[in-house]
C-alpha cells in the first residue's frame, strides 16, 4: 500500500463517513447536500490519523515498527505537511456546510491535535477518542439545527452506541500496547490499574454498547430487519467478551463496528 494512503487509514475514514451518512439519512438531509459534509468528515478524519501517527512516532517504533513513519517510508516533515493540508481543506469545506457544522469540525480538529499531542496516552484519552468517533452521527443535525434539535434527535442513541463500543475497544488497544506505553511513561488505564482490571473495564464498555444496540428498535427508530442484525452484533460482542487475546478482541470489535454501521444503513434503506 502507498505509505501516504496507509497514513490516512481509509478504513477508519470510511467508518466515519458511513456514520455520517446514517445521520444524514435519519435527519433527512437532501442528497444534493451530502457531498460537502462527506468530504469534510473524510478529510478531517484522515488528518487526525496522520497527526496521531506523527506524535506516536516513538511509541510506534516499539509497538508498530511497520507503520509508515517508524519504518522510514514517510518522513515526519512530509507527514506534518500532509496533515496540515488535509486539516485545512476539511475545515475550509466545513465552513460552507453550516456555521454549527464548522464549529463542530473546528472543535474536533482541535481535539484531535491536542489528543494526539498530550491526551492520548492518559486516562482521559479514550474519552476524547470516543467522542470523536460518535460525533459523526450528530454532525448532520448541526447542518440545519443546533443543540435543541440534537437533544431530541434519534441520532443521539446511535452516538451513544458508538461511544461505548469505541471506548471499550480503545482500552483493549491500550492493553495491547502496554509495553511501548510503559517505556514512554504513558498513563493509560492498564498502566495505572493493571492489565486485568483494564481488560475487564474495556469489555464492560463493550457489553454496555452491545446492550444499547437494542434501544433504537424499541424506540421505533428501526424495524425488524435491524433487530435481526442487532441480535447478530450482540452475539458477536458476547463472544468477544470470552476472547482472552486482547489483540484479537479489539480487532474483532472493529469488524463489529462496521457491521453495526452496515445494520444502521440497511435498516434505513430497506425500512
């Protein structure tokens, strides 16, 4: 894979875009207004992945030496330039969506940078990352509305599902990366409280997120098709809770997150 594409992590960007599209469908934003928010979310997500790798250079040399920066396939200077271009373009496009959408994009861009620079390897880092993951669902509400509309929108429950699932997965990733994080004197959950307690805590959040999967059906947001898919995702989550290898578990959670997004989309399209 081209190292610059690898830096962008298209799969993570597409997950953000699919989450946005779910929100666009639920809020019933006209199709002709989709292109700008989709481009903006993709570019800001891509820039966040790049700056994350930029500041993780030292840790990735230990935990993930095959990544573009620690492997030397991309220089830190070029990665920083690439980040600035994508971040600026994403914010520039967001301004033409709506003022509230722009403010959310600006907030998230700031959080991505500060998270990567300072907060990622702290106890609060997973919270910030999970907010970034779930905010794509609420972004469409801000195209024509504000906080009042957000409080009553059905996208909020979808954002909660995303938040809990992502939070659990990030904790398991920290457990997986504990060796490199210790050398860099990080203060992640497994370092502060131990691997076993952190693993239990991460899996607890995954379980909570899996239970919330059923809420959209009982609230009437989605129909029977969604219920069947939700049962499948719930069953996969329960299976993941039994996996002792955190590396395997967190990778499976990423797969389940794609299935959940797919479930949202299928349920909206097919009713």
